[in-house]
């Protein structure tokens, strides 16, 4: 069962280098997060997910870890992070760190030792082939860069050698099973890292590439799931309140092996894409058929089919986490205007599970077309500095503009927190209102049941959460007879909604909650 505290939790994802800079070096830091805890709480977010803040050469923005137990100096110190845990807890905010279990940096001390020609305790920490050349095999590997006469497998980028959790069905002498001492040693090292941060106040982890541990795994990820099940036993015994969310997007697998939550990720062609990012359809590159676009076909069938299949299968095991965006995804403001974003967020934040809000999405920060930075590629444009006010560097940093981690939005109308604070109709205050309602109404929280009442293409989607009736009309036309609302009244709405003669009427581009 998932951690009990997740029932009424909304996460805020922070990309630390881009959130708030307190020492004028142009890079966000942990003290910056501390200074903004009251703002985060004001949103209605009572938990944080902080992207990797460990020591790293930053070839992949910190997902190339050089030391799992040391905070990167550009963000501060370990004591700063411990202080963040403490102050966040005082304000009722939980904190998840980003755990990278599948690989390290090539500069990690483990890899330096493993690369030595002379055998040592780390020789089996990574996957070495014992060969200098693998021929035409479709295996990502690196050779010729270490004193060890062998090639090694990588997990993602070239700078990320793959940690050894074994192979499900070894086929070569250099492939060990998952119960081999070397594979077990890697698993125990992972537990040790988790124990370190949990014992200092961390509340759990978002797990990067959670499905990537055991190699040549089957479609059911049998080997990888066995690893996570073993990790879960340790957590249950030693840290029963800790929570984990998987970067997997396969809840039927992940929620059965120890994860409390699994992200519904934006993979091309899946249901989540249909909601926000269906930029190309029917061979027309200019057409955007994302559900919440006013001019789309307003067909949620793909999303609901996939989501409801996952939901029905896993609702008693854990949670599916919907997210506005993340550091790997084009921001939703790229293709949606403020009204469309409000409807989209209203839907995402009133669905079951534990939702995640990406920093800056609450004010509609734009996606920027930028050159790649620290392995970001197209994702770099979603990682720009948070826009606090119209001051220097949009309030992100008092440092020099040319020292900024990434440039701020140069537009004259760049959205800021300050500009939206006092406007009740702003996107920022709409997010606050929706999240306040979620916290107020238990039927909108993580484990309250969901039922789809109607979802006919081109018409409003109507759904129930417990005793509440909800409806979203993303179209540019009104619907006078959207649903049976006998005995109910509107307690929250965007756009316009009313009950007449027991029937719900919705204005164009509207959302309503009835009780």
C-alpha cells in the first residue's frame, strides 16, 4: 500500500539550477528553495520533488552523479539540504530527492576503481564485457578509454556507465544473473544511498529510469521488479513512511514491485500526449489536436482508454501521477493559451492519484527555443529560470545576465508571479483555487473513486469523484444539457456553469464541480 501521507498531497517539481539564486552566481541553489517555501505552500503544494542536486560534472544536468552523498557545491552544502528538509517539514512540506539508480558519472569513484586493470571490490560494480570489441551487436558500449582491457555498457549518454544489477537470462560469460554477488553488491549500495538521505530527513525518491536496472529483461521486467521488491522490503522495515515515484509509465508493473506512484509520461502516441501535446495528426504538421485546444476535435478516447485500464488494474495498489510538465517535456504554454491551460490543470488536479506541478507552469512560463545545455537538447527550453518579477533577470538572480544558467524569457510580456499575484482571474490564482478545492474536498484526493459518466467526442467529458460530479468542456461552444445534475449545485467553476431543471449547462471552454 502507498504511504498514507500521499492521500492529500500535491507535488511541486523544482529544477534547482533554475529556481532561485541567492548568491548571485547565476545558478539556483538550495537556499533559494528555502526562501521560496512559503510561496510553494501558498500554491497548495505540500511536497517537493527536487531534480538531482548531487555532486556531478553536469554533462547531463546532474543525472550523471559523481557522488551520491554530497550536494553539488553550486547548490550549497549537505547542511543546506538538511536544513531544507527541516524547514520544509515545519511548514508541512515533504521532500523527495531524485534517485539515479541505473548509472553513475564516469567520474564516480566507483567507476574509477572499476576501470583499473587490477581486480578490486568495485570491478563488478559496472557491466564489463571482457572484450575490446562487440562486433555488430546492438549493445551500447564504450571501449578504449580505460586501463582495463574491456568495454563497458552505458545506460543512456556516453558519460553514464551502466551499474551492474545482472542479466535476467545470461547468454555470455560476462553476463551475470541477478543473484550474482556483484549484482547484489550494487543493489546493497543503492540501499545504502537511500538510507543516507532518508536518515537525514528526506521523505523518499523520484526514481530516474526505474525500469533500466536488469539487462535483457523481459517485457514484464521480471528482473528489475525483483530488485525493486527487495528494496521495498528494506524501506518497509526501516523507513515505512518513505515514498517512491517511478519514471516508468507502466503502473501495472511498477506499482506491483514497491512503488507508491508512477508517472503517466508524455510518450509519443499515448493517451497523455492526446491531452496536451498532439501537435501533429493526420499527416498535417501544422495541426494541433491536443484535447484542451479550443479548436481541436475534443476526443479524449485515447487517454481515457489507456488511463482507465491502468486505473482499474492498480487503484488498490498505488497511484498514477498526472503532471503538468516536467524537465524532459515541452512546457504546455508552448501550444496552449491561458484559458486552455486553466481547463487542462483543472482536469489534471481533480483526477485520482498524486499530481505534480512543474515550477513555472502555474504562471504559464513559455517554452524557449535554446541551444542544448548540459545534455538538455530540446528539453533545455523547458528548464529556463523561474520568473518571479519584472526586476533584474526577472527576479531569478541579482547576478550578471551573462552568468545565468540559462537566459530568462526576453519577451516584454513574460509572465511573472508578481504580475499575477493580485489578479483573482490569473492562471496563478486559478491554480491556487483548484488546489485549495482539492485539499478541501476528500472526494478529490488521491484514493477517492473515479467513474466516467460520459466522454463522447466533441462533447463535454463528465466524471464522478466519489459523490462529486465534474465536467470539462474544452470546446468553443456551449452545451445546454451536459449532464444529469439533479439535487446538485455548482461549488466551483471556470467559465460558466449552472444547473437548471436538474440538468447541467456549460458555457464554452468551461469546467465545473458539483456537489
